[in-house]
C-alpha cells in the first residue's frame, strides 16, 4: 500500500492497527512516529507518539553517524537534517524538558554496529549532539534571530534544547533594549582582559577592603545586589527577567571603565579589579556570553 501511495505512510499503519483491535494510543503512535513529515507539519499530539518519533529519529542519527555516513555539504541522502529539525521541534513544541546528552548516551548503549563502526563512544555522542544543536541556527534565522544571538548561547555548551531555546529568546529580547550594545561591548572588553590576565592563573576572590575608587565600590555593590535578585530567577529559568535586571548595570559599568584603571601597578589592586570583572562576567554567563553579540571584525 505505502509502496504505491507513499503519502499514506503512517495513516495505513494506524488504520490496520485499529482494525486489529490495538489500543487507540498505540494506533495513533504508529501514525505520529512520522511527524513532523515536512516543514510546518504538526508534531505528535500524544506522549507515546512523541516518544516513538524521537526514538526513531535519534536511532537513525546515531546509527548513520556511527558508520561514517553523516551529511557533508549539501549531500544528505538519509534526510538527517530533517530528522534533527524534527527532534528539536518535538522537544520544543511539546515542552519536553530533556537533556540530549542523557538521551544520546542511552541510544549509544542500544547501538550494535560491530566492525562497521567508524565512530563510537563519547565521540559519536558529541558529534550527533553538535549536529542536532547546529540545526537551531537555521530555525532562528527563519525567525529573524541574528547568528550572534545563537552563538552567545551555543558557546555555553548546553544540551537541553528547551533551556537552549529559552536563553536564545531572552538574549534576542535583550538585544532590543537600548542598554544592550553598550553592555555587550563592555562584556567583550571584560572577556578580552580576563582572557589575557587570567589565562595561566585562577581568579582570586573579591576583597571589599581593596576597593578604593567610588566607581568600583558602586559596581561591587550593584553586583552583590543582583546576585541575590537573580538566584530565584535562574532557578526558574527566567532568563528574560535576569537580563532585564542586568541591563541596569550599563551606567555603573560605563562609570567603572571611565574612572578605574584595571591594570594598576599595585598587584593587589589589579587582582582585585580583575576579580570584580570576573564577577560581572559570571553574572551574564548565567544566561549567555553576550560578548558574542559584538560582531567579529
């Protein structure tokens, strides 16, 4: 039947299952395992259908990657791009709080490819995870989200699509605020300073007694207050709320760089100011690396 009328794939399986007296949800899952079939198609409406649809796609991704047949360039004979987009859409639209690292590890444990395997273990899991999450880039492009916004979240190495998407949406909204460009530039400056100065040493703890300038004292107070305000928001993944509050740092951060010499000749003062900048960066990194919002030159 499906050989002659391929658009009936899933439909006929559901009808045959119902005719054979299978449970209604089982029959529906036989149909839903193929959803979404194309861009804009619906996702599975039942938990069973969603589980089977995810299992089918992830099994294909793991198996085909393991034998070295992953897509290259425009070549994608096994439609793995579509399978990956299907995985992301099902997770997001069904609001499934799933970590792909855990799922792919489970998939890998079920995989039996023997001597034909060209990729296995954690390398296989990592490549498939990276491939799936890279598909987000196309999704966001269609929605008008800039690549820099995607990169600001991708650099954190996350593996929960629901969490990933919540952060991207929050950063996208953040970029619309008037304070965004200034704070992104400041974070870029902080990132460059810390990369050079803390490359071969651990960050020291902030010592309040070493804060000398009014601007650094003010920034330290602001950061301390925000740490307490942000903690419950972070627990609830309220990334919009976090970035909204962090936007208030524009003026104290600008004033800090205007009035304070970070690279002081006094080693203690210098280390303490680096610790303050590290604390600033950490607050933003709770959501994303917004220094990535500054386009590369």
